[in-house]
């Protein structure tokens, strides 16, 4: 087991347990009784573990910038809490936490008070707790550490499966819902019976009066990818990934006077950063699309900056490659983001939700059902294969830079098909980091 994976697992379990303790203590002080605040049966709050792992991965290099670290932790953890709250609410139709009684809340899932707490907690994690925790776990022998992590993972998966099974079973077997539905059906039946009796007597007493008005029943045609559905997000991802690569290519041509490929993949012109940005924007901001332009601009600026920073860190961790560098642009943060482009993300959010999305969404929904499903399935298969091949080629590109020879026939074939010259031409702005 890789030492980095072990550290992340220790962080997940350690901070999940610590978060559960914090929630229990806070609830005990406030309500003066013990309340299990975790989503699971066991003493764990996974949202704390997930947030801690994300913060540890993405913002480690901000340890020398406490202010930016605080803001980054606050934003990232807040969005995780917001998405987690909506996800649990969508699955189980109930809120697992509710901040509606607090000021500056959003849908009751997040509020300013706890966002500030997340910023402070994340700063402590990166600057103080993580180094101490790493020293503590390093004292455990590797074999024992692997055994403990496997045991903890087993307990966690069993707890998660049991919790989901109980919750879903309770939801499906709720007799109260069946009883309520029965009352609704009975009420509808009585109304229909009374209406038919009244019409019958009126027709007998006044035969010249026609009480039966012809009602044209229009069958609602099934709409393809209605709302913010999965197929809608797939097509938006593909369309905006292509549009993003095209926009960046044209921008470079206008600014520098030459053509440069801006695709993230080896086959086709697709910028994954743009495609994923639109999907994340829709998932996070779709329900707020009718809010004010200022609100969407601020949310887009914050979300876009955090997303771009996360993409830069993740691609560097996975492939040892930096695909963009803003070090020469003023007000940048580690060369990963800068204030100007963060503001551009805010403008893009407003332009997308207020101008571009409505007609594009309507166009997608007018596609024939079978044709739309077939196109989506084809694009999913194509993009997955393209991502897999591109990731493997980038991995070998980074390994060759370290002088590593191919270890099997697949790596040898990758070296033949995607040489250093080919990769340098395909990714002209990529920088390999040691």
C-alpha cells in the first residue's frame, strides 16, 4: 500500500471520528443530552473525513499563506457540506442538519458561522494537526498499519451498507405513506361520485343544458433529458468541453499569433476543465439560476477559482504535469489561479446560467428520445476510452522524463505511439514537474 494512500486513509478515519466527537460535544452542551450526530451507526461523521482529505490534498502548498489557506479551506469545505446536504436530502428526503435558524444560511445546509469554523479548522489541519498526526501514525509499523486500516475500512463499509439498507427499507415500507395515499385516493373517488350525481340530476331536470364540457386531453410527450438530468449533464459536458478547447485555441491565436492545441485529450478537441466546470456549475448553481446577477457572479468567482486550483493540484499529483501556469500574471496564487481569471469565472457563471443555458437546454430537450440516449451512450463510451488512453500516455510521458524504462508490452506500445515529440506537440503548455 502506497504511503500516501495510507496517510489519506488515516486522515479520513481520524478526522471522521474527531468530527463525530465535536458534533456530540456541541450537541451535549447545547441540548444537555447525548445525541448521535453521525450519519452512520458508528462514531464517525464522514463529511469531516472527506473535507479533511480534500483540504490536505489540495491546499498543502498554501501552508505558507495562512490567509489564502483559511479562505480556500472555508470555500472548499462549505461546498462539500452544501453538496452533501443536497445529496442526502435527494436520496432520503430529509435534512441531516439544518441551519435555517441561523443568519446568512443557504437552504439550511450551510451558514456563515460554520463556514468560518471550517476555514479555521482546515487551517489548523494543514498547518498543525496534519504534521503531528503524520508523526503519530509513522510510529505504527507498516504491516500493523495496513491491518488496522483494512479492519477500519471493513467496519466502515459494513456500517455504511447497514445504514443505507435500514434507511432505504424504512423509506420503502412506510405504512404512513400508504395510509396517506389511500386517503387521497378515497377523497378523489368521493369527489368524482358527488360530481357525477349532481350532473345526472341536472341533466334530467334541464335536458337543454349540457353540463359536460368537452375536455381535450393532451398526452404529454416524454421529454428527453428534462431538467438537470444525467443525460443533460453528459451532453453539456461534451458540448462545453469542445467549446472550451475552441475558445482557448482562438484566444491564443489572437493573443500570440500562432495555433496551439488546448485539448486535454489525445483524440478530439475537448477541454475537460471546461466540461467539468459546466457540470459542477449546474450541479451547484442550477437551483439558484433565478437569483440576482451579483449573487451568481460571486458564487461563480468563488466556485471557479476553487475548481481551477483543485484541477491544477490534482493533475500535478496524478500525472506530474502542470497544464497552465499563471506565475507571470499579477495577483496569482502559486501560479495555479489568479484574481483576473477568477473574476472571469464569475462572469462565465452569469453568462452561462442567464444567457447560454436556457436555449441550449431547450435544444437538448427537443432531441428525439432514442436518438438522444444513443448519442449520450456513445459519447460516454468514447470519452471514457479517450480519457483512459490519454491518462496512460501522460503517465508514460512523465515516467520517461525520469528515465524509467517500459515494464511491459503495453508501456512499450505507448512509447511507440505517443513519443515525447508527439506529446510535446499535443500539450505545448504542459510542464513536467519532478
